[in-house]
């Protein structure tokens, strides 16, 4: 029995070796193999169906995404234009419209581009902490709007109207605000640094602690304003009107005008009688 057991093991080894040789021959292309040909054929079929399926799935998926994107855009606009009090979701809707969405990776193509928000009416809107940086808000109406700590940096706001609006602690750095109106608005601690404020109306506004560093304020109307602790370092005060404001002499240090005859109208108080601002090169006109 022991001898027969050894013979069986020897036979099994020969059989396995023979199988290995056949597989090796087939792999090297030196002989036929039905199993090998089967897997090669199967691979070709899978590859063919893959090339067919990928574009079909892509087209169906892309159409669905386009439909979803368009519906979200429509919903956002409906929220923005619908009159509503309190926190009605306008802030989130505006932020959505002010951004690109559903962009194709590694390209400049997006299903939804930034929407221009020109001329929209947000009167009495409640939109604190809203981020509308770099938005186009020319001619927007925000009379009485509540915009605490809003981010309006680098935003276009030409001829925008903020009558009695509340913008305390908001950021308007590098914003374009030509001919805008902040009449009677609360602008305490607002940052206007590097903004362009030509002919802006600040009449009756609260500008306590506001920052106007390196800001172009040419021609602003600052009648009866409250400027307690406001900063004007390197600001252009050409043709500005500070009549009736609580401006103090120290706030005019390091300010300038763009021409000798472009002096601001200062408060009618003794300490301002002989003040003449210097002409600064960066705003100088021929």
C-alpha cells in the first residue's frame, strides 16, 4: 500500500506539469488554447459595449444635470423677486446666483454662470451676512434693507440706492460706488478702503468708525454726517462737501486732493478756516 501511494503521487505530479506546459505554450502563442481564445473574445465584446454605453450614460446624465441646474436657477430668481419679510432665503438665493455652478472639471465651461443682479429690488430685505463679493449690483434698490456684516467687496454698485439701509460692519473694500446714495443709512464701522465713491450721497448717514483708507471720495456729499473715529488716511477728498458734519481736523491728516483748486468744503468752524490739502501724485490731474 505504501508503494502504491507513492506511485499515485508521482502520477499526479506529471499531470500537473503537463497542464502547466500547455498553459505556458498557449500564453506564448506557440499553441492553440480554447480557453485563451474564449477570454480574448469576451474581452473584445466587453470593450465594444463599454464604448457604446459610456456616451449613452453621459448624454442621459448631462441632460438631467442641465434640467436640475436650470430649475435651481429659476427657483433662486423666484425667491429674489418675491416680496417677503424676515429671513425668506433671499440671501442664499442671491449668493447662488452670484456664483458659477455645475462646472466641467479642467475646463472653463459651467452650466450656470454668474447672473448679473443689475437693478433688482431688495427694498426692506433682511439679508445679514450675505456674500455678494464681485457681484454686479448697479442700480440696485436696497432702501431700508438689513445688511449687517454683508460682504460687498469688489462689487459694482453704481447708482445703487441704500436709503436708510443698515450696513453696520459691512465690507465694501475696492467696490465701485459712483453716484450711489446712502442717505440716512447706518454705515458704522463699514470698510470703504480702496473703493471708488465719486459723487456718492452720504447725507445724514452714520459713518462712525468707517474706514476710507486710500479711497477716492471725489465729489461726495457728506452733509450733516457723523464721522466719529472715521479714518481717511491717503483718501482723495477733492470737491467733497462736509458741511454740517462732525469732522475734526485730525481726520484730515494724510489726505489730499487731485488739484489745488479741488479743495473740499469743510465744516464752518474756526479750526478749519485756513486748511488747504496738498495735491497727491496718484490723483493729480493735468
